[in-house]
């Protein structure tokens, strides 16, 4: 066929290159049907490649965010205390939260003309001026702006922070100029930059990271293997025509590999375009308060090279593997005959090997190393690949026994009995994703108690705590907090330190009315003018009824009444037991002149969704450096929360993109059968019957795939739990959620394909080239 004598020196190589060239031409020729087939293959491969490029860009995006965060670091720098000078700056953190979104806020006071300028600013804001991030400016211009504005202290917005000063485009942040900022309430620095303490990942978190990578990337690879097989039936019939023209089996294999590889190369180009276009949407997307700039999404070069080499090789390999199950002769393709019954034994080898690799590692906490990481990753890959190998056998076993039923069901079952491979291949990516998600979520559910500790807080007594440092009018400030709309109760107190005249052993003093003091001790009967002593442990010497105490400055002393009672201590809603004096206002007289703290334990109206936001804004209106802490019964590790957040983001993105890729595959199958579908409609078959049959053709493999995914996922979760020494408990809500998400994706894909089905069943679908 190539016109080259293979027996001459170099003839075999030239003949092989000619076969490869013919395969490449076949991928881009053949009329509208050929181009449509190639375009659909390139589209499916392109979506998978775009997902891989996105995964390859994640490390760079994390590094870019981290670099910008380090460049603006301004708090907690170790070293000797810095003296004020012409190049120093006072910085105070006034971070807050708005509708569960963190807001980074800083008060700035330059102490000289050469004070450093934070990254992202061209000049320092003066007193009463504020620079905000673009996302915060959008918030201020929205209907919610009035609710947030008090937290800027009435400052005038004079500009926006540049990208160099933000971790992402959707970050909420501001820099506010404040001349009244004092050194004892701020950090002094002479430059921005550095890094805070770095939290090391423990063995369990590393296990989560390793398995998350496998679970998120493997479904993409599985679907790429399915995408390169789009148009397989037509390709095999064309190869039969090539055999009729004189090609031998070796030439057919080379032509098939070249054709699939060419379509995959086009898919690489399409994937690159998708990635470059899609990353521009990063400016609009924020997932769990994480956003990145388009320039942050730069794939690691060596990972790009791996993808560019692996995708065409995968396509060629899948084409050659598919030909092993098909006999291509000049007279036709044996695929049209009833397929032989699939064997089970070899399909069990991969999941069995995966479980075997996961079993010997007794406890990853004590045996973790690079070798165990590789062993765990390999075991997880083999176990999940078992879903791909077992699914066709399970679908074949299921449809072989199905008989009877309404016409749509019979059409679906008969199609699956003739060839269930294509449908199983489309579903395999979702099945792998669901199995991996179930296994990982079981691991997360099993170890979350290690990263969640009881906080000791009691949110039933108070939902928030307001702390105001040295307000100018403390009792008036507490009254303003109590008057915020949505606050149903506020237990306000003032606190400072006291020392006995005989020693410097400090105790806490808290001043408030009887109902407020009852949050810190069991005061029993109480009236204004009473004084109480409470002790966490042993009483502090010198604090006895009638003793004189010093309020910290050496000039202000106060004598305890002789009727001061010692009462049992009670932990406050924050979980901290009081240690020292509880004084009602009538017993104290004038407040100490030195520094004190106003504290309000606040209950909120549960039916008012904006009560907490109004409380934060009200506290900021009194003191910008004040803080509002929300109470929660548990405290969760930040690293664990970030890993779990990454898992959720990745799982959602992976399922959505796999669903989009599945839609391309379903459309390709419908296109291949358009003449048959149009013929059925022409002879009187209702279109609704065909629609239900398409749903059945997808639904049966989906049912089998989800059942198999649940089994594989439970096995994987049990193995991972054994790795960390946690008890093996099946979390059925997690299993149900994973199965439900997979089923929802497939149902959406099937529904989206119905309009194309209606179009293909029109009479012009009977035309053929």
C-alpha cells in the first residue's frame, strides 16, 4: 500500500512511516463524518488535558499565593525590639469576617518620611483614608456595603490595592491610615516581608495529601483512555476497508495507532486552548475563600512535558489494546457478533494487588517515609483501577440475565447485550471518582477526631464575645454593644489586674452587675455593693476580706470590704475560669485610670441572619482594634481544614469536568447510531421511547458502576483507616453522598443529551455519505 519494498535496507522503516502518515491522514480526512469524529475525540481529550494542566498548575498557584503572603508579612517578627525612627511604621491587625468571608485589615501609622510601603500600594494612606482590595470595593458598592462600612471607621476610600499585595483577586482586604495608633497596641517594623511560623504536616495529613492526589488525578486519566476510543466502531470498519485494499495486520495496527495518536495531538492543542481560556475565569471564581490570579496558574514545565508525551502514547496504546479484542478482516469486523463472555480472575488481580500493597504498612504514624508514600499511592492506584477492570464484567453479568419489559427497556438492554463496553467505558471515570471519594471521606471521618478538639466553649450561653481594649467611655461602650439590633442579651464587664499590698502576685478583677458576674461564679444572692472572691486553685496570699490591693499603677489602691465572700468558680462561656475578685459597681467607686478591657458575652437572635454582622460593625464603630470572637464547641486544626477543603474543591471540579466529558462521549455514541435512530423513528417508534432507552443504556452501567464504586471505596477506606490505626467504621452517609453525586452527574449528562437525540432522529438523519 505504501509503494515501498520492505525487503530493501531501510524499506521497513519507510514502510512503517508511510503507515503512520496514512493513519494521520485518516484522522483529518473522510468528509464531514470523519471530521466530526476527530473533533469529538479532540474535544473529549482536550477536556481531560485541560484538567491535567490545571492539576499541574496547582503547585505554582500555591507558591505564588504564598510568595505574596510572605512579601506583605507584618506581624509577629522575631528579634530585638525596634526603636522608632524615620524609616519605621506602626501596624495593627484589625482582621474581621463578613458573611463567613475573612477580611484582612491593617491600621498603618508611619513614624517617619521613609516608612515602608506595603506591597500593592503606591503610597501610604493618610489619617482617615483607606485603600481597599477590588473585591472589597465591590462589596462597599453593593447593598451590603452599608453593613460593612462602619468597620472602616468612616475613612474615605482613595484607591485599590494592587495584585502584589493580595493573595488572590477575590480577597477582602484594606489598609487604613490612623495617626492615633499607639505603640503598645501595634507592631513596629522597618520593612514588610518575612514569614510566620510554619506548621509541619503530620504523617496522617501527608497520607491524606498523597491519596487526594491519586483520587483527583486518576479519574481524569481513566476518562482520557475512554476519550481516545471515541468513534471506535467506525474506525474498525475503515480498517476493514484498508485490509480489503491489501494491508496486513501489522499495517492495520500502525495505522490505527497513528490515527488515534493524531486525534490525541489535536486534543492536546484543544486542551491547551481550554486551559488558557479557562484560567482567565480565575478572576471571577472563589472557592472556600481561595482565589488565584490567571498568571498564578502556570503548569510546572516538566509536568507539561509528561502530559504532552503521555496523552498520544496513551491514545496509541488504547487503540492497539482495542484491536486485540477485534478481528479486522477484508470482509468486515467481528465486533458485530455476540461478544464472548468475559473472564473474572484476571480482573481481580489489580484490586487484590492494591489491597496487598496497603496492608503491610501497620501504622503510617511510625513508619512513614518516601517509600511508604510511594507504596500507598501505588496501592491506591491499583485498587481504583480495579473499578475499571471489574466494571465491564459486572455490566455484562447484569445485562446477560435481563429479559422482557417495555419497549424502551428492551431497546436499552439489547444494545447493552450486543456491546456494553462503550457504555461501561464512559461510566468508568465517574465510578473511579466516586470510589476514591468514598474511600477518602471514610478516612477523613475516621481521623477527624484527632484534629477536632473540644474547645471548652459553651455556645448555648453566648454566641459571641466582644473585647474592647481601653475604651474611652467603658460603660457607655458596653451599653452600645447591648443596644445593637439582633443582640438579645449582653453580659458586660470591665477587667484589669490587681496586686496585694504584701506581694506582686497578680489576680484578675472583673467589674459588673450581678447578672454579668454570675457568668463567672456561682454568686448566689447578690446586690449592688457586693464583692466576691473566686479561686481556680489555691487562694492567692494577701487577698483576704479587709485587705488593701493595688490596681497596678502603685498609686491607686482599694480596700476589700470585710464582708467579701468566697464563692465557687464557674467557667465562663469561653471556657476560662475566673481567678480573683468579682466586684459590683457600687462597691468599687471610680474606675482605675490605667488600661482595662471591656468584655461583653453576647447572645444573638437566631432568626436574624445579620445580627452577627451588625455586632461586628457596632464593635468596630466603638474601637477599630476591638475584636468579636464567635464561640464554637469544637476547635479544628487549620491544616486539616485546608486539606479537607482542597479535597472538596477538587472532587467537585473533577466530577463536573468528567460530567462534561461524558456528555461529549454520549453525543459521539448518538452520532454513530444516528441512522439507526432515525430509521426507528421513521417506522413509527416514538421519540420518548428512544429517550428512555438512552437513559436505560446509561442507567444500567451507572447502577453497576456505583455499586462497584461503593464496594471498592469501602475497601479502600478500610485499608486507609488501618494504615493510621483508626477503627474501621463504615460511614454510610458518606457512601450515600458519594453515590448520589455520581448518579446526579450521570442524570444531568443524560438529560443534556436529549435535545441532540431529538435532532438526530429527524428524517434527514437517514442520509449517509
